C-alpha cells in the first residue's frame, strides 16, 4: 500500500510543532507496518527538496502557493492508494478534485476562532469562508480528528457525524514515564506560545 500525505510542514521544518510531531509519529509507524509513505510539504528554503526521513519519503516544494498548485501533479506522479490531506493550516489541499482515490482529512481545529488579532480582518474573513467550504471540497472524505471540540466544529460545519473518526493523541511511553505519587497535588501545564493557544 502507498500513502500520499499533504502537509504544510514536516518534522525538520524550523517551525515544526505538535501537528508535525503527530504526522511523524503516525507516518513512521505506518512505515514500520510495511506501508510506503510519501509526504509532500513546503520547503522553508533551508531543507533538501527530497529526503528519506526515517522511512518517510519527503518531497519539499518551495513556496506555499506552489506546493498547493502541485497537488494534482504529485498525485499523478506518486499514484497512491490513499491520500491524507492534513489540515494543520486553514487552506485545504483540494485532493479530491484531482483523483478518485480515497482521501482522508486529518483535521486539527477550526482556524476562524483563533484568527482575531493574528491576521488582518480581510484575511480572517477569507479563511473563515474557506473553512465553510470543507463539506463541499471533501464531500466524500472521512475526517480524522483528535478532540471532542474539533468533532463538534466539523458537525457544525455540516460534516455528517458518521464521516468523523476521533482518535485521541497518544503518549510515547518510551520517552515519558509515570511519575511517583506525591502527598500534595501537583499540576504541570504546557501551553502554546501564541496568544490564541493560551
């Protein structure tokens, strides 16, 4: 089986974060199961255009717009069995418009809620409008998401609940171990550095 995964960043991108970690963890596990993984992503300018990253065949294209324009070309070139459109950013990949292959949408969250104060008014309105098109663009696709909130957002957009699969993120137990219990309640919080993630 061959999977083609479209995402805005990969694990080596200097701005990589939680979304890219999830892509990396899932893709490397699929690779270990014998699945051929191709990741098409944006090259920030300082990375190789083509690289095998722990089994993930990574194709980097310079520029956001150019990467989106290459979707059809990359689908034809790689000829995958399954396509994953990663929605780490609001702009969709439109893969279903270029193929009759199965397309799965990895949906993170609605960006409309987090846009005020992050981008200008016009861009915020445009992104909000684009997000409302998801049910049309991905009318036959399955949506995979990680949280109840994102599932509710998808339903409110008009995605039928039976096309939504919620898979909570896991914890790598090789890296993280359960700590010893203490007499006092302790809480550690790690939050995003962006205002909308606080």
